[in-house]
C-alpha cells in the first residue's frame, strides 16, 4: 500500500541473507520488526528517493525470504521526507510515536538528516543515516543513537583535494550550496588542500542558495577570478542548470570541474545526455557498469530485475546497506532493545555489495569510500560514463 506522504509495506522475495532464528527480548513483538524509512517520494527529490526506496524494498524482501530478522517479519512504515527538514522531523516523530518503529533509516539532504537525527536523539530511537553527509552528524551533532553508512563531507573533501593535486590545480574557485552539506564540504576541501595540494589556493568562495536555478552571476564571477580549477558540491538539478548555463560561455573548456554530490550517477548523467560537459571529475558510490566484487554483480542483477532496467541508479545500494546493517546488529545483539543494538553496531563490520563496511565505535561513521573519475563520452552510449574508475577509500 502506498499513499502520498504515508506508506506501509510488508514484503517478501528473493533470498540474499540468512539471519537465523532466535527470541527477541527488548519489549518488541517477536512476530515483527518495524523499520521507519524516510526518503523524498514527491517533488524534486523523488528522482533520488524513488530509487532509494527500491533498494530499501529489495533488502526487506530478501530478509523476509530468508526468515526475517532473527525470525521476525520485517515491516516497513514509510513517510515522505519531502526534502524538507521540518517535514522530515515531523514525519520521524510520527513514525516513532504513532507507528512504533524500532529504527529510523534514510534521509537524503544533510539538513534533513540532521533533523531526523535530532528527533532520534530526543526519542531514544536508533537512526541510520544512509545518504546525508554533513560531517556534523558524526562530530558536533553526534549522539549515541545516530549511525552513518554514507560517506561524509570530510571524506569527500579529502578525495577532491587529491584530485586537485592530480590535475595540477593552483588557483581554485569553490562553489557550494548554502546549507549544511555545502558549508561542510567547502570546509572539508579547505582542510585537505594543504595536505594533498599545498601549492593550490582557494581564490573565491561562492554560496548559491539551496534550490537555486539561475547560476549566471556565479559563472561570471568564476570566469573572472582567474582560476583554472573549480571545486563544487552542486548536486542534481543544481549541476544540470549550472552546466547548461555555463556551456555557452566555453566554461568547461577553460576549467577543470571537480565535484562531489554524485553527479556521476546514472540519473544525472542520463538527464544531461550529450550535453554533459567535458573536464568534469565526479564521484559515485556505485556504477551499474562497473562491478568491483562478485557480490555487486549479483546485487546488480537482482536490482536490475526489480527495476526493469540494466542501467540502474546509484541510490538503491545505500538504502540496502542501511537495512542490512540494522538487521546484522539485531542478530548480534539478540534483541531489538536500542541500548543492546547500539552496542552491537559500534565497531561492527558487515559485507555489502560494495565490499566490507565497518562502523567506527566512537564516531559511528562507516569507512565508506567512493568511486571517482573523469566523465567521458563512450561509443554507443547516449551519456557520459566515468573512465577510468578509481576507488578512493575513506581517510585513515
């Protein structure tokens, strides 16, 4: 059953993970475990939230087909986060107080993630952030009940600084969106440049508003600043609009554009198609056309079958990993009691389609790296693909 804003599933399907059978102490009905999920399923964020839900559903189906989590059937209670922190916070509160969920998973933007995390802190419910990357979530805003399986802005900034060095960047223009993710990514780049590219200097910092559609003033400022390298975190339609507006000025012929925000993902690359610019280096968690492990090949086959297409989006694997991490922690804890599951999560390592994932016991941050590379035209393809593909692990 699916409704706008509110949706609930009880699903089963193909087998991927067996978690065994056991009694579950902790005041929860052993017949079921309810996962509260928050992704944008309407508006502009649906292009990401829809695929993320596909990965979430796939994980739940596989768990139930294998006997559930420790013998308990997995039920999903979902809400539309609407890509809005206030709406997400209200939805998270409702999932806890009205639906009685055992855990919250999801989030998309950093602002939304922080809002969900605060509700989780107040209510004493575990929150697994599968996409939000603001470093604050696992530093200044860290609390006992929040864990992150996504990368973070310091990891991303460190990788971008390495690429600045690789392209021999000297004068850098930095353009980031004016909210938590953009602020923190800009800081992450600035912290990492002296380490990896000490000869590079940021000569201008620009901060367009989240949701901006007109970037002409910023394009003009960058072109007048004398920088040959641009670092950015413009994601989704922000990058699409920027690229379309900058191209007529020959912008990408004169600048190497290094960006986070996963604009190497299929949904962004395919949206721009042949108009995707040259000289762009970007990142992604997963590529349908690049399988680093046999587990990914198998996951990709299952996902493609569910999606009805081979060239799937990147977001499903992030949602999938969040569900599987919680399932493994409940099995290890032998309980759904939050304190016991938290103890199990701290320092936990699980196998995922992208390799092993370990949660740091102190910061609650996963050691999640990303794929990076230049986006290039490929014979017979309608959009650019990453070539070569290089995995940059999380900094130690």
